[in-house]
C-alpha cells in the first residue's frame, strides 16, 4: 500500500510541472521581417537591414537559391538579388 501512495503522488507532481511544448508548426516569432530561402523561413529579424544583410550573405554563397525577405505586417515579399557588377 505504501508503494501505491508514492506512485500517486509522483504522477500528480509530474502533471503540475509539465511545461508547454512548442510544436514544429508553431514557432515563436521574434521579429517583423522573416528571411526565407526557397520559400522556407530560416530566421526572423526586427529590422529590414539586418534581414537583407543575412539574405545577401546567403545569396552570395548560393546564387541559385531564391532568397526573400517577408514583412509580416504589410504581407510583402522582397526578393534579394546579387548586385550587378
């Protein structure tokens, strides 16, 4: 009987402490501007300049992929292209 009461108290403690788990579909948003590579979100930035700088680094390294900045407030995509030399 003592074994039963210990098991019951442990299960109650586990239920109270269980943290909320984030799913893969829903990620916490950190910034307004999201960096997308081939239409997959790779990062979130608070300023458009920071997002463009990160996108330009990726575009220089991999010129074939589609790199864009998505503004979640105005719902606008801006495609990053390499500067013409």
